[in-house]
């Protein structure tokens, strides 16, 4: 029985390959499109988009051109080739701004970039692109049933950008006074991140880093500047505890405050 099953599967595969080769060689665009739809339904996405690339120009100016282009983009998307998919989705909604699939094309363009977004330590231009595409989708289709998915993706992407900035600020903090005052650079990077992404889940970590950087900066100051700089530390402390009174880092912040107040009293 197992032998017959293997033979049947082999024959089916040969038949499938034969159909694909026949579609490739065919000069009938309608036949090619129907085969591509069939291949897509069978999750043979590479076969689908390979055939579709042959017909989209042939169908130019017809309804089938619109359908072919969208299916081409979606085939790349389903095959997890998100950059290629995004390019074709963008081509689609630019060519057909009020097309049958424009809403989905705008959504999948952005969501594909979201799925392809790199880790925080890497270049984040793709993440920025994903946010732009998803925001454009929300602007054009504010009542879409995919709005909440797009919004959650944007929040996640923004958190990733904030984490990237937090890592950069932490790097400056770790460098300390190496080749200059890196504590000030840490503060600048952290403040800009808070300004750009005020609702990020990393905001508390950024504010704590600002407090710690100001403390280190004050501690290393010359005596005549210590009092003023520790006053800045106290200001940062109050800002931090007002925003996060129950922070797990409260003890660390309180210890910084105790030291800072001694210098101010003196």
C-alpha cells in the first residue's frame, strides 16, 4: 500500500510540474492567469508570481491587469518576501488609488514592512518605512476593520525605535567622560526619544537614565559647579518620582536624591 501511495504522489508531482511548465510556455495570458490563481490557492506562491510577472504587462489597461498586479504582490507577501511585496503593493495603490484592492494593498504594504522590521540594534529605516505605510493606511481607511491591527503594529514599531534610542543613550552613558562629556549626550538622546515617542513603554527607563546621567555629571563637576548641578539632579528626581511613584527603581532614585541634597545644603 505504501508503495502505491508513493507512486501516486510522484505522479501528482510530475503532473503539477507539467502544468507549471505548460503555463510558462503558454502564449495565452488568460490561461496563465487562471493557472496563477490555482497555484496561489495551492500555496505555490513562487509559481504564482513567476507566471503573473509574464501577464501583468499584457493585461495593461484592463480589469485583469488590476487583479494580476494585486495577486502578484500578495503572492510575494504570502511567501514572506515582504520587500518585494511592498514594492508591488505600492505600485498597485499608486496605479489604482480607488481600486478594488486598494485598502488591502495599503494595509499589507505596511504590515509586510512591519513583519520585516529588523532588531533594534540594526538599521531602523525599514521600521520607519513600516510606520509611514501603516499610518497612510489609517489616514486613507480610518474605518477599516484592520485599523486596530495597524495601530497596534505602529505602537510596537515605535517602541522598537524608542528602544534603539534607549540603547544609544545607554551607550553614551557607559562611555562616561571618555573623549568628552558623554553624559550630556546621553541626556540629549533620551530627551529627544521621549519627545518623539511620549507614550512608549520605555519612557520610564529613559527618564531614569536622564536622572543617573545628571547625577554622574554633577558628581564629576568642579566644586564651584556641584551645587547647581545637584539642584538639576533634584529636579530630575522629583520629575521621575512624580511620573513613577511606584517604580521598581525607586530605591535607586531615592539614593541619588539623598546624595544630591547633601551637596545642596552644603
